[in-house]
């Protein structure tokens, strides 16, 4: 049974040091009881207390890593049903299926599509995360050959081996030693053999059932055999079934602390119709799937799904931000224009995009305003003459330019005089109000 906040509080140091980010140890204990923080945030907790609190403080959904290295994907650790309660923790992984019945050219083409899928959107690098190797032929040799092909062409991409044959899975897993793959396909009929193969290879076990109830029985059996890392497939394939089962599983883990369902989920959204497949994948992204398997990864589909996933897994209480610094757009010389804006990601990418469209090499000073847009930051007192002047002086940009002219957004033209007073020897020029006017503005200056 989960400990109450008061019971947890009695085991804490009671120093109210605030090192954990909470004002008191009691407040920290209450959040710990709700599974909304981690025990490791308390630096002074005793080893004895850690032992007693370990189970109580563990995330309700077990954290699991798919793959190794820079492209590894973390799953699980979620603590809430809805993102307005608290940020969802680990974005779901998108995986493309390659069947061992496909010829080598087709398989190689899909692997290359995965490698080429990465895009930069609002400062985040998004990509197709994993490859599913499906033993569609039922032939162990063909699955092993496919595994060797993928391991050779994409050694850093996480993989999921999908087969009902434990021996075939064991042979394929040898190509991914030490890379934390998933061996998927364990059922009531083959659980013992699949669990043994996964344990021997250090792989996560993927369990497939016909319902959440059957899943809970199988995960308990797998755990009894020493398997710790599990991903679960309830068998749901239709959109309505996916929403139903994923919601039941998440609620059981979070609200009822039901450990047998406290694992990440895998959803197979494979469809012949690519548009329908995208809609089913979107359902899984919105409703709790940890891994979603697709049959194809066209660029239009990737863009739509990446965007949806990124938006759902951002913190609704914290604006997206870029790093405060002076960015070079193109290869600006010492006489290149110097613009300034705030570090709200959308503002930065719109402004920088329009500057790139002008083809005028430019320096763009991006000031930390806690992720607020220009007008909002000005109204909140975070984009003021004093702060702008201080940022420009401390940025070091004066060492890289031969002029002393700063172009400010037209929406804050009112600040021009005050900035000139704070930045002695500088000329403040008011730029356009809208970013789409920047190309014409910069070109007109170039021609003058």
C-alpha cells in the first residue's frame, strides 16, 4: 500500500532546506505521496529512509529506456492523466515496421528514411525513433538476416524485434547486443521462453494480450521470472479500442497504484491507408501510447505527427524558449545589421526565418525574457530599456561589429529613446512591427 504524505514526512530529515524545490519537507512529502516528484531530489534523506520509501517514491509507470547512446528513447515515468495537471514526461516513440518478407532494397530504403527523418522544429530535433523488425515470414533465418542488415546500416537506431518464436528472437537479438532492444511477442503460450530470451539478451520484454486484464496476469508472471523491463500491448487495434485500453491502463497505474499495469504501452497502428494510419497514430499520441508502430513514414506524415507529439509533450505552464545569445544568420561581416528580439521560440524562428529570406547576413540578439513574446515581455517589464542595454553590453557583440546601431521591433518603438540613453554612443533604429516586413526592410537598407 502506498504511504501517506504524513508517513513519508516522518522519514524525511525535516530541515525545510528547500533544496528539493519545495518550501517545506511536508510539502515535498505530500508531492511524493502523489507520485508527482522524486525522492532523489532530497539530498539529505538517509539510506534507511530511502530503503523504506523506495517503493512509495517509485514512479507509478516504470521508466524504461529503448536503445542506447544519443538516440536512446526514455519511456514511462508519467504521473498524471492530463497535461494541464503537470507536464507529460517522456514523448512517445514512433517506430516504422520492416517485415522480413520485404526484399533487401525495400528494407534498406526504409532504414534510410528513418535516418533522414530528423527535422529541426522550434529548436527541437524530432525524428522517427525506432525500427520494428517483424518476423512476418515465420522464418528465423530471414529475421536474423534483416537484423544484421539494420544493425549494419543504422547501428544507433533503437530496435524492436517482433516475433512469436523465442529462438528466432534470440538469434536476431545478437545483432543488437548492449543496445537495449525490445523483444516483442510474448503471449500466454510462449511467455516462459520469451522471458528467458529477453533476460539473456538484456532486452525489454514486449507482452501481447487480448485485454488489460490478461495483460496484468502476464506481467505478473514475467516479473516472477525476473523480468523487470516490460512494454505492454493490450491487443487494441481500432482507434476507439486504443483510447479505451490505454486509458484504463493509465488510470489503473496512476489512480489505483496497480503495479501489474505500471509499464509503458506499445500500439500497432499499421494500416494500408496512410492517411488513416496517421489518424490512428495521432490517437495513440494523444492517449498514452509509449511506442507507436507505423507501416510507412512519408515526410508529410512525419511533419504532422512530430508537430502533434511535440505540442502534447511540452510543458503548458512554461513557454518554449531558445538560448539567450547573439545568433549569426548567414555570414555577417562587421558592418552587418544587428537586430534584437525575445527568446520565445516562435518569435525567434519567425524572425530568423524572415531574415534568412532576405539573404542579408545579419546578427540577431536574442534576449532571455522567460519565453515571452515581444509585446508580452515589454508589458511584463522583462523587455525594458535597462535590461536591453545591459544585455547588449554583456553579450560581447560590440567586439564583433564596427557600427553602433541596434534595430528594435516596431512594436516597442516607445523604448528607442530610453535605450539610447542607456547605451551611450549607440543609434537605435525602429524596425518593422511584423516579421514578414523584415526582408524588404533589410534590403532597402542594403540598397541605401
